[in-house]
């Protein structure tokens, strides 16, 4: 079985980082938003990151994308296309995350944004057979009004029974540039989520230093996104392993944002050998011009064997924010080739177009 044929789940995928350049161009034309180029190839350097840059520079690229995602049609479209692209990776279940406060506009609320994304994901489920859930992101640097609006939307949509029958909101995330903002200021949201039983992940360890990692563990996050700063932090890594907190690996992303120098230097396999649960993810497939199969190939360059990646792929199902019966349903679909919809034969050569 090739890595493309390998059944997969994805746990760390940003909706606004998953747009095809062609879609960005079309959405901009339809909405009268001026872009720095008028065709896909000329636009690509402005909306994709192919070389190393600071995290803040990567995040700045999103400023061209956010104005395009402030209405029903745009959000439904990009969610649907993400499911289509995921089918081309043989992804059986996808958790997609986004910050609805960034999509809100006069007459278009954070609730409206979530509803539009859920509609797109459901259309994708029906056509391509990929099930999915939504993580609502709060953002470092956003004020309490914006994050409270997003968190209240999360509370209105989340149900402990949200599963694979149709897309639903399944958990909380905190994202943003941790080099500029202190994650501990957002602890009350995690405390409230924990009291309600809402599972949480948290971007942590993407920038040097232990602060966000300590926050994520103290806040009760069940998963951490990136985690590269765990390298050399033996006590923190032991906490991660002992608490069975899973690490959402994003290999290409970590090289492009200079968290690690080269794929071959990535600490992912050291984490795995230490006993940490890990998953392989794209982070921002559109921004980096990659797909999940590419990330599995990069994981081999980082030292993982094909057998290890096959186990990681299946074990990642247990890290999904789903009821036990729904995780069992996803796991069963791993053992049943051909359960994807017609989109399973998506044109792999067009990834990133």
C-alpha cells in the first residue's frame, strides 16, 4: 500500500490555511477584493509560503485571505473543497479548525460562520464520504469581546454526542503568535470548557520556550499542536507522556516557520520513541502547497518507518474528539477499503492548485 492509499485522519488543519490559490483568486474577483496578482501562478508567491520565514511572516499571509471569508457562500465553498482535497489523501475523518471571530462582519455573526462551514462539510461528506468535525479557535491577541463571542458560539453548537453522522462542533483550540502574547491570559476559557466537558487542544511549543507548553498541560488540553519546543525539555515531555496528551505533528509547517532547521532534524520521532502519542497533519495545506500524503512522506525523512506511520495513522483515530462509538466507526472504516465517496480518486496532481 502506498502512503497515498493509506487510510488517514487529520487532527490539525486550519480552514483559512487550506484554500486553493485558484479559489482565492475567484473569491477575490467575486467580492471586489484587490489582490497583488491576477492569475494563479503570479498570485502563488503572495498566498503560499515555500521557504523558511518567521511565524509572524507566515501569519501575515492570512491578511490577504481573511477579507474573502466573511459570508455564507465563501465559507461553505472552502469547507466543501477541503473535504474534496482530503478525499484525495484517503482521509477518513477530518477535524478542521478556524476562528469564527475572524469571519464575523456586520450582519454575519460567529454563529453564521460556523453554520456555513458545517454546511460545506456536510455537502462534502455526502459527496466524498469524508466525515468531519469543527474545532473553534480562540486567538492570542484577540480581546475578550471577540474571544467571548467565539466561545459562546462554541458552547451553543457543541454537544457531547456530536459525531460522524453529520459534522458538528467537537472542541476548543487556542491559536496565534505565542511569541507576542501570554497564553495564560486565556486560562478562564479552558477552565470553563473543562467544567462543561468540552475537549480542548492548544497550539503550544511552536516557538521556543516552555511557557505555552506548561499552560496547555496545566489547562487540561488533551492534545497540543506542534510541540517542537518539547525537544530538550525532558520533564515536560514526561508530563506529556504520563498524561497521555497527544502531539499534533506539523512537519513542513515547522520547517517553513523555522521552528526546526530541516525535516531531518525534527524531534518528532524522539517524542514518539519516548512514548508520546503523535499524529501527522498538514497545519495549512493551502498556505504551504502540500497535502497530508506529502506530510507522511516527510515523516519518513524525519526517521519514521512505513510500519510506524501505518500504526500512527490508525492510533490517531483514538485521539479524535469523538464519542467512543464514533471513533470505533472511523476505525472500522480503516479496515474497509473503498468506503470513501466518489472523491477518493481526486486528482492528486492538482494538489495546491
